[in-house]
DNA sequence: AGGCATGTTACAGG
DNA sequence: ACCTGTAACATGCC
């Protein structure tokens, strides 16, 4: 589920719920995530509090009133459940799985706060991770040191991308998925960006013209911003803050739409699905040249 | 039963 | 040293 917009939505809702609350207890049901959770380090959280939450690419950075940060990546299926004990019902901070009861067995780590709230890290496939990183060594951290610019920042612009793409033999799909080029995009959003930019995913980046590069920049920013505004769209079951079920809307133009008619006016072609580097690519043969 | 899935990274080979 | 593609990780769903 989580690409940049989803992680940003998680960040925004978490910072409204758990900042400045004393951490009372942490239990680990299964610490064998992508990296084994260091129990000693996680016990260091007791009595501390999160003072700020930041996002870099798809990583969440929980800043503590201590000399280290908690670094979290959601992998493919990581999610947080926020639970309000006082109301004796679940209250989710961002999204809520319809099958939560069934999903409960994948609760991996539970953070208990002093006011009887708790935060659950749930991860079906265990590709996510929770790590602790010394503040002084943060920027040189292996996960963060090679990340390219944030797509929504000014540094990610036409000149940057033109220079990056110049002379590279790689195709545009893999290039945009590469976190060193631009950080935070994943398979879903790259499919969408290339559709709206009218570019075939297999095109070599060195052959893209100025207009195409410019379209990639513009559409990336537009699509990501819109998705954040809508509360993260690559999620299946969305519940608003009060736990009411939201309307699920399929917001993608091409992703997952193999065989459906292209949404561009006057184009009657069916959306194709091909595999590029082991990942599904959806595109319109007529509109994406 | 087999194929597929939103992410990252270690590794092999050019 | 750089660039590229592939496999692996764990689990559930169709």
C-alpha cells in the first residue's frame, strides 16, 4: 500500500495523535521484521516521548527526546493502528482494515502510552522495519544516504531530471522507480505518471525530449499532491478519523486496469499489461509512445 | 495449485 | 568503480 502519499498521510495523522505522550510500555509480539528488532533499544523508549514525526521518501522518522530517532519503513503491508481505549473502540488514525479481527495476528509491536492509548505496528508480510539510529549518524544511515530529491520539493525540477537522464541507458519506468533518481515513488504512481505524461514505460531515458521530461515533473507533483489531499489513494479500505467508513474510489487511470478502455477521450484502446523488471506495468499502447 | 502483490537490497555479471 | 537485472525476503488472496 504505502508509497509517498500514503506515508505522508500516515505521518500527518500520527502527529495529531501520539506526539508528547509518555511511552509507558512496549511489547513485541514478533520482532522478526525485515531486520530483527533490537529489544534493548526498544526498551529505551520507556518514559520517553515522540516529539516530532517526519517523512523522508517512504520512511517515517519518529524523533525522540533522546539521542536517537526511531526509523520506520512500512514495506509492502506495514500499517499503524491507533487505538483509543477510553472509548473502548478502535479509532484509526488513517486507515482501517475491514478484516481487522483476522488481521490482528499480524500485530507485531504495540506501544502503550500514558493516557491509555496505544499504537500498533501491524505488518502481514514483515517486509517493513523499525530501527533506531543515533541522531549524530542519521544522515549517513544506509537507508537515507543515497536517496534522491523529494519529488514535491523544488530540487526535483526539469533541469535536475534532464541532467540525471542524460546519457543513461535505462528505461524510464525503472529510472523513476529508482530511489536515487527521485525518492518516494513506487510501482503504482510511476504507472500513473507515465500514463498522464503519454510516455511508454520502456522508453530509454536518454531519448526523452524536453517536453516529455517536463511533463514527468509536472504530472509527478500533480498526482502526488492530489493523492495526499484525498488521503492516500493506493489503499483498499479507507476510514476517516472518526472510524466511519469512507467511500472507496478507484482513483487510478491505468494501474490494475488491464483490458479496460483507456480513459483518454476518443481513445478506445484497451489498457495493456506487461512485465518490466519483474513488476507489472499498465499502459495504453496508443496514448503512450 | 500456481501466480501475483504496493518495497528494498544483496549479489552477480557486464 | 559504474550500471543493470534478478532473486530473495513472508504471507495472503484470487
